[in-house]
C-alpha cells in the first residue's frame, strides 16, 4: 500500500513522499514541520516538545523568546514569497489532484531546482526499483518533474490515490 499518482509522477510509500516533500521544502527555505496543515502543537513531531522536557524552567529570557515564537505558529503559507512549489508542498498526500495548469509551473520550478542540487542517483538504495525516493532525491524530483510536464502537455490533472 502506498501513494500512486497518474502520469508516473510518484509511486511509493506515504512516508517516502513526506520525506521527499520535507527535503524539497528545505531546498527552498520552507520549514514544513512549522507550516499550516503540518504543525502539531501537541504532537510528537513538535520541535518544542524536547525543549519543554529538557528545559521546563530554563533561563526566563530564553523561555520568553520561545513562548513568543510558539504563538506565531503555525506559519502561514501566505507569509512566504509565492512559489509554484507551494501547491505541491501544501497538497494532500493521499487524495485529490493538482491542476494541469499548476503542473507546468511546478515542473519549471523542479527543473530549476535540479540544476542546483547534487545528483545523488549513485547512492540509490534499490537501483532496480524506481519507486518513491528509494533511488535518491534527485531521481524522485526528476520523476515528479517529468510527470508534471506530461500532465501539462496533455492538459490533464495529476491525480493522487
């Protein structure tokens, strides 16, 4: 069981898709774990849980700064410079679709990103299997870009299921 999309953009586990999107967000300066729809105040993925545990009565000035920052969370997508990749990053990881009109812009952004990152295909965990990001972030990004290009050329939405 896993996430599949049309246009061969993604086939792999939900966890792999989340890891890839988290990595993708880092490449463009988005702290995905702190964003709307991802941030969980009480969840185990909350980066402040460890601080609460280790420093419940820390330096008052530092703790005051942390409390002020926490009140600003989750971060709003509108607080960042608009980018086509926001559509992909903010999209559901299990259903719905990305409009073909958005796919063209997403493909352009991913293509530009590929010129800026290291090609890690040689570090493939399973070179014979092209699923998710088992074969590296570069290949996963390239595959999603090609899926977006195909969807855009056919004027078909990328469907997630």
